[in-house]
C-alpha cells in the first residue's frame, strides 16, 4: 500500500461528504479553489513526511532527471492543492441522489451517518470495514463558512496496514492501530481555473 492510497482514503472520505454541502444554505462558488490541509497519522505530520520523502528521492537522480521530476511533481513552494469546480459540477452538487450514489461508490466499505448541525454545517460519523484499507470508527464535520470558504475535519481510530518507513526511517511496517487526524481549509481563488483540471 502506497502513501498515495492512504491520502486517497482521507480525500475520498472528505470529498464524498463535502459534496453533501449542496443541501446546506450556502453553495460553493464555481471557479478555482485552493485547499490547505494537515494530515497526522499517529501524530506524524504526513505533509512534512511527504516533503522529506520527495527530497530524498530527488537527491538520488542525475541533474537532468531531477529537473524533469521536479517539473512533473510541481514546485515545492506552491502552497495548497488546486481544484476547479465548474458551473456544471456546482449544479450536480445540488442533486442529493447523485451525491449519495457518489459517496457509496467512493466508500463502499463504510457505513456513514450524516446529520445537519446548522444551516451551513454537517457532522458525520460511522464505521469502515475494509480488509484492504481502513477498518475502524470515523467522525468529522464539514462547514460552508461562505460561498468562498469551506472547512472540514476528519478523525479515524482503527487499523490500517502502513508500509515500513512511512512514519519515519526507523519505523517498521505497521498493521496495528492508527489514529488519523485531518483538517482542511478550502478557499475560492478566482473564476478562472487556468490549467487546473475540472472536477
């Protein structure tokens, strides 16, 4: 299991629920959104760990291959993940049936309960039982602060097989308990998405 798979688990969990925000009072504005997040696994900052692993990998490459790899991976100075929400996507986000189907497709091994805790906020909790991924309890929240800002949190306690070295050079392979903590702030940047692929 690669780090990208674990990151995908967290992002799918959030995106499947974040789209439920269409039922809230405020709808996200179409355009370019930039998300900044923090992900901790057993207290280890995964963003810092990924930067460390990236730099270690680049150090092993010859100069010409390093330049090519840096171009493909993007600039280290670029802050946040960029996503483009089109007007069509925004309309789809208003369809509860489509959103529920998307959540079930992305998280087939999770049983989730979602409750609206305010006009622009959702709370969720549930249990996942994925023999090839995360098994355990999860909870979190999604809040539409405004049409141009969203905040979300995700916490999980359970088991997840982690590869050796993921949590540090001296950490062995783990198939035991993990504590996942993820928080994200997404802000609208502008109507023009530029070269950012649409969702």
